[in-house]
């Protein structure tokens, strides 16, 4: 049996195990849903700050050779 051969009395085993668990948590943390109330207008923002900002313009003017060109 493989479990009987684990070196549970070795400090290096516990350090490596703790590092492995911390790495798994760091990788999985973005995928774990957060508890708490989120704003419906800004689901990705924890405080809903982006909901109060003015919207970005939908188009920009191009400049070619110093002259404005409408697309």
C-alpha cells in the first residue's frame, strides 16, 4: 500500500505539502464564486464603481497624414 510509505515524520514532507496546497488554492481562487451582494449593473466590480462612470465612445476619428478621415 502506498499510503503507508508516506514520510509523515519528515518536516520537508509537510513543507512541500503546504506549498502544494497553497499553489492549488492560488490557481483555483479565480474560479471560486465570491459570497456577497454584487451590483446588477456591474457584476464584475465588487463595489459597482464602474456603473457610475460615463460610457466610452463607440467610435473614434482616424487621422491619416494629419487629416481626419471618417470611416
